[in-house]
C-alpha cells in the first residue's frame, strides 16, 4: 500500500484539481491509488477531488469490472472569472503530454 505522500510547503502553479484531471486525461482507466501517487496526494483527497469534478459536470465515470473509466467534458468552461470562456480542453492541452513528449529529453533555452 502506498503511504501518505510527502507534504509540500509553499505555493504551486497548478491546483490539485487540475493535477487529478490531467492524470485522468492521460489515462481514463487510472485507479485512485495511481492518481494519488502521481499527484502526491492521499487517496482520500483524490476521491474528494473526483467527487468535486463530477458534481460540477467536468467529469463522469462508468464502472467497468472492479475499476472505473472516466470521461472528461472537454467543452466545459473553467470556473474562475479570469478564465471565462476557456474550456477544460485548453487547460489539459498544456498539462497532458503525449508519450513522445514524455520520453524526450527537455531542452533548455537561454
């Protein structure tokens, strides 16, 4: 069993809700345990975030065997007034890398 992740101090650019959504976008069949490890959250926190996202219509799931398959609503707009009109798909395009991008060595530009 995966332990409680290390805590993080200070601020970050990306919220836990965005991280969880990106993990689901990367793999719609991902398990809560895997999301928790990837996002450095507890499983309980991930379950609460998934519930939040489902209640607001950003996400739905269907039960398949012992797991879930998640479906993101890509045209649902982000909640904050500063991002009014910006769809979830635009955010995810920044957060989710395809496999080729993940395996490439990043280049540093001066």
